[in-house]
C-alpha cells in the first residue's frame, strides 16, 4: 500500500491510497489519517480510486476516522470508490454512515464549500 498526503491549506488534507487495505497495511493508514483528524476542525478526504481490496481492518479504520472527525468538529470523507470496495461498504451497512463523493474534483468542491461556509 502506498499513501500520498496532499495538504491544500490549513484545514484541508487529501490522502491518496493505492493497493490493498488489509490487516497488514491498515495500521499505517490509521496513523496517517488520525494524525490529521486529531486536530480540531480538519477536513480529511481519502481517495480510494486505486484501492481494489479492503478487509475488515480497513473498514474499522474508516469508522474510527468518521467518529474521530465528528468528535473534533471535523469532516472525514471518501471519494473514488472502486465497485469492489463500494460493495463491501454496502454489505456492512457503512454507505449511509460515511460521506462519499464519486471522484476527487467533486470531493474537493464540497470541501471548499464547507471551508467557505
């Protein structure tokens, strides 16, 4: 798994992930995401367009990020889900719980609006 971090201003951070998110790689992803979401008011977008597999360990990370963001008055969103990952999220009932955008430009626009408003 490879993680790319892109800071777009003081409060907005995009992460791009490629490869598999599983029991071996999810601790690294969790550490990266939580380093941002631990701060008050951060907007964190995780681009999963290059992720073709996510295990239950990865699902746990997503839910923890959502809860941490809410607790710290921030936002955690996903974008670019491949069909296999979307199906997993749907099967476990996470789709209604997570903020999901079809692609990075749409997620970026939504984050900018949130920052302006």
